[in-house]
C-alpha cells in the first residue's frame, strides 16, 4: 500500500465515529428515514478509542512510506509520481486525524460540563435526558440538531462527556416523546431523567 492510500484510510478511520451521526442528522433533516442504520453511530462511537490509535499509526506509517520512496528516488534512478498529491494527502490526513483526536480529547482535558442553568432560554420548561452512545463533539452536534429540528424547543445543550442532553421547551403540553424520537433517529438511546 502506498502513502496516499494509507493516509486516506487513516482519515476515514479517524472520522468513522463522528461522521455517521452528522450524516444521519442530515438525512433526518431532509426527511429520509434512518431506522436501519440508527445504531451505527453509538456502535462506532464505542470503538473510538480503538480506532483513533490505528488512524494515528496509519498516518505515521504513511509518512514513513513517503520518505522512504523520496529517499530512494533522490539518487535520480526513479521518479516519484504525484509527489504534490501525496504531500497534500499526508497534510490533510494529519489535520483530519489529529483534529478528530483533539475534538474527542479536549472536553476531558478542560473538564466535564456542569448542568447548564438556562441554556440561554427564558423557558421554565426543562427536560434532562441520559443519551447513551454519545462519544464526541459530532455526537453533540447531531443530538442538538435533531432536537432543534422538532421546532418545539427554545434551546438544547448536550454533553458527550456526561452523556446528557438538556432541553428547554416552550409549551406545557409538549409531548416529550418527540425529543426521544428525534434523538433515536440520529442513532442514540435517550432516557428521560427529569422534566419540569
């Protein structure tokens, strides 16, 4: 395998746990059913800490392959094909892999978010859900977007570090099952913990 292909595979591996929830959110927002693949997000998310090291190793090996070929061809006996493309792929894969790593690690480094007080909402109606399967910032974006798409919320804030979603909603007679259904559609398992 050459450096270009390996760096591409490393990018795919690093993004494998964060992209499915975002894709499912997009499909949900345009009205395409996602029932058959909804569990994919939480399944891949649970494997994140196994996948990311392989992606990092893949990038490192890609650089090794690139420099080995460059050294071999520096004597003039061969010509390295598509050197600019290979360099671009290496740089892009490095940014993607370490970007997803940073996105996954940063909240743990700065600490777990405490429960938000108001989420920027003046609404008195509030619900907290345990959301199993959230493992990164992509999960938070997917959950927030899905709940906001219901059109019956003032504000929503989710946190993958404590696997909770905090939802402020407008009306007293809102059916909380709408929030659960929205969260399930993007691949997570919600459980109502409290509501006011």
